[in-house]
C-alpha cells in the first residue's frame, strides 16, 4: 500500500509544483538557526531588543522585556518545584501573561497545557486530570471554579493574574511575585521533546491531548509565513490577533508566527469590530485573520473610515457561519482594497495550517470552485485523498483526506489505540472528505467525525453526550447538529429521561451550569431513541427531526 501512496504522491506533487504561485516561497529557514520557539525569542531579544513584541491595548512589551519576563516565569516555576516534563496549565483568556507563561514553560523544559477559560467544572476537571497538570496559572475570577475541582486533580500550585494586570501600575500580588523571581539559567531547548498538550475533541468520549513539540510549532510558524507571501524572518509585518490563544489556531497566528519572524503582534482579548478597526489604524496592522462574518461586521460599521484599514496587506477569511463569496470579496476589495482569501485547511492534530490559498484568487477561481477551496499544501506538507481501503483516488474523486507533515502530533496522550488508528505509516487519517482539482488544490467536502461547528468552534456530539450522561436523570442521549442562521449550527440533544422525572427546562439549566456555553444543547425529550435492527441509533432520523425543531422542546 505504501508504494501506491508514494506513486500517487509523486503524481499530485508534480501537478502542484506546476501550478505553484510565484508569491509563495518554498524554502523553510529558521532565523535563530534551530526549530524551537525558545531560541527565536532569545535570538530577537539579542538582535532587536528594543523592538516591540506584543502590543496590548496601548501597553507595549519589547523583545528584551518578553525574554526577561519569560525567564522570570521559568525561574518561578523552578522555585515551586517544576522540572522538565512536568505539565503546567495556562487557564487564561488572551493577554500578554499567557504568552510570557507559555515561553517560560518551554524554557524550563516543562509541558505547556493551554486550558479553555470557558470550561465549566466537568470539562476543567477532565483536562487537568488527563494532562496531570501540577501547576496552574489562572485568573482571579476563575479561582472558585478551580478550587471546586482541585481536590480531584494533581494541582500543587495555583497562581492568578488578572487579564488587565499589565495595564495597571499595581499588578496582582501573584503576578508581581512571579515577576520578582530570579531569572532561570539558560537551558538548551530540545526541539523534539514534548512541549505542549493541545486538546481536541474526539468521536468517542472526552477530548484527547495531542502531543506537540517545539519543532512542530516552528515549522507551522515558518510555513504559515510563506503561505502569506512573506519571507521568513521579515520583521516588518504587524499581525492583529483576537482568536483565543488557548486554541491552536490562535496559538499559531497570535504567538508563533509573529515570534519566529521577530514581529509585533497586536493582541486583543476578544472580537469587537470598532476596537479592531481602531487597533488596525493605530498600530498600522498588516495581517488579519477573522471570520467572514467579522469582516462583514466591519463593513457595516456606521462610521467606518476605510482609510483606517489602509495598512492591511493580508486578510484571511474563515468560512464558519457565512461562506466567503465573490460578492463579499468584491465588496471588501471596493471599500478596503485588499483581497479576502480563505485561510487554510487543518486540525489540532496537524497544528492546523496545512494549506495556502494565495495566488488562486485571480478571477475568483478559488471561490467559484465548489465546495470549500483549501489550496495547495504548504512546503513540506503532503496530502492525499484515499478511498475506504486506503487506496488513492483519481484527481476529482472523493475520499478521505490524509496528511503527512513535520507538524503532525507525535501521538495522543496516553491513548495508543487512538494513535494507532489515526496515524498509519506516518499518515494522519483525518476522517475528513475531500478531493483534488486539476491544479492539485485540495477541496474540503465534509467531516466524517460528526463535528458540529458553532460560530467556528468545534463541538463533538460524543463529548456533549458523555457530559450529559453524568446527569442521573438521563437514561439515554444522542446529540446531532441542526442548521442555525446566526451560529452556523447548534447542538440538539435528544434525551430519554429516567421514569420521565425531568423536564426540558431543568435539564437545560443543568447543562448551562456544567458545559461551556457554546456546547449547551437544545433539549428534546423523547420516549425512545430511534434504533436500527442491529442496535445502533439512527442518527439520520434525528438529524431530520432536529432540522424541524425551532428551539427544542418535547416531541
């Protein structure tokens, strides 16, 4: 089978090279000479110490300060007993402390575990226990939640920092103590050691930890740079990032890409169209990644001055709820001047940025190709489309997308069975359906893992089902998506209750207390779930019923 894959790879690669856009370079270099993020921070702190690394609502942090602060965070970690390989959680929304903590963790040789601050108790407990987190940096407003589940975890030390600590003259005591720690001595960074556990949902049970290394991070940052039409190591671009950096896409575009190039990242805690426009104007932002709906919201600002966006040169759009179309592209280009392009194909297991679309926007040929146009694989990444037997399909044929690249996860944490089924002979089996076109460009068709996309956030039915089953009044549950004009999709949970003892309102209230807000399903109480003759739930029947459901309720 490997011979067939290699032959098909050689064939599609030749097509891709023949259609390679001249704007996109193919040489991967690392300005610091090594494929680690720690080396790049030290490199820029030595060569461009006064250059701004992070801008956060008017507060600037230079590369020298970024390096010093992360050294002190590393020193503080050592003072509380953290050793190489220990897991350290960062449970924060976007703020400079997140970036400082992440680099400090990497400097100690510990493992960075980004934790979603929208988690409720069940989800937070699962991730902290699964990753065996021993030290956690959280915010003061999350401390009660953390304390409530702490006894069930391996947590030894919990420190807090408020999101606005660096915007005030008197940061919180914990953060002040961290920054007062002696700087950790320089420790050589290992590009191939476990560096991060990035959690992704799964088709069975709770989220799984994807093991990633600094080499994975550096490769992703370098190729994402090439994919934007820039040369690696050019410091002049100024990206703006509001994507949550505890998600891997936010990590890529809000931390890694700017760091490997010695650039200044303008970091925001959340999306606000007017604030984003002001930040672009005030910081001469050049690069922006946002959803199509975000771009439309900018265009619909009553007092929008297009001149405020004149510095933009790269605008990537993510088609989550609204899909990028020639009409939307034309409207943006007319009012702003840049060309909106689809971002890329990817997933947490691959570090997300696996393809590029630059160079295919002429005459809207990317947007007129149905369905979602993902473009060519970034340099060093290889993609094939195979049938159910793992045999490559012809160009134009539909099959499963498989990926091989230097940034594929090493394994799923403590899950050899899932790892073995997902990584076969070095190829990640994505479970996504796609096809190649005559340019060798990838088109994404659908997910075969039942993922629900809610405002661009991934929710797996099995994860919601697992959490809902913790309620002792639920006898059976099955979750499916239904289309939603505002959010793209929403989860609908068909529930069989124990002896009919619970109503929809009570179950929805329980779900709101125990699940992240965007995962809370609409509840439909049913007498029984539809089953096949072999005892499987008829998901197709539920999908039809969910589509006909307005906002939940008994059937």
